[in-house]
């Protein structure tokens, strides 16, 4: 069920990481967010969408995890899914490169739409390490507790699920994914799709076809990547 208010986390996720919400670091984070809003700062994404990645991909439905870093900090771009922006926005540079690789890898044409909700609804957890940001202030909510919370989510998937695909683009995501048991799950790494690094090995990584081949081998339906 989709969250309507901050703090409402899908029940399947609450069962495995709900206790995190009561820990001191999360209570401190909640106070920080309240103080920032009271000071008139604009925070993205809006409260109902902070846990969007979890609520669109319930714990037992997750099949692929794509780890990002920060929400977009431009007006109304962030909607709780890593690399995704709502319909009607221009493609961010990294997403443009992701689509280029999908087209080259799978031979399909992307529409140019920017909303990755259809992926999430197929069990792709589009997880940013940090789940909020101040408008026009990139990285402003790092080291406030979100990283610990999202680490707990990754650890729960690693422990309680088998046969998942973890997609780690760039050194930040790769460091965050160090705990993943490669005997239980497929871990795919490459440079980040950012224009600064995509040419160093993101292009030509063929990871989207690898994901679908792995899912098929494990009796799962492939992801329909076309947007």
C-alpha cells in the first residue's frame, strides 16, 4: 500500500526494518527534518513520497535493486525513486545514458518518458542512499541517518531473500553493496552512468540483458525495461 504520510512504510518492509524507525538515529533524523521545514526550507521529495521506492516495491516482490545516492534537488524532480523524475520532466543526464545503454543492449526504443514507476512496479527497488534533500543544496541531508536506514534495507534483502540482482553503479554504490552475499545474489558493477564516467565502462556493460537472463534462469519473469 502506498504511503500517504512520512513514516508510513509498506507493511512488508515494516516487518523487516520497521524497528529502525524507532531507533535514536531515526528519531534524530525526524527532528532534523521538522526543524528544517520549520525554518522554511523546502525539502524534496514531498513527505508522502519519501518511502516511495519501498512502497512501490514491497519487500517480498523485490527482484532487482538499483542503488543511487541522493534525490534530485531541483524543483519537484524527486519522487522517491532513484534516477527517476516525474513524467513531463526532461531526462536527467544519467537517466539519458541509462536509456542509451538499454537501447544498445536490448535493441528496444525508449519513449523518452522519465518516470521509472513501471520498473518499480515490477519489483525493481530504485533505492537512493539518502531519501531527502534540501532544494538546490545537493547532498545536504547526507550523514543524517538515512544511510544507516538504507543499509538496513539492503542487509534485510541480503539476509532474507535469495536470487536478487543488485546493480551497483559507481564507487559509492559499490561501497554500499559490500555486504551482499554473492553466493546468494547476483551483483553487477560498472562505472556510474553520469556523463563524467559513463564512457569508462557503463556503456557496453550489457547489464540489463544480464539481469533478465539471471531472472529467467531462476524461474522469474524478465523485467520489461521499455518505458
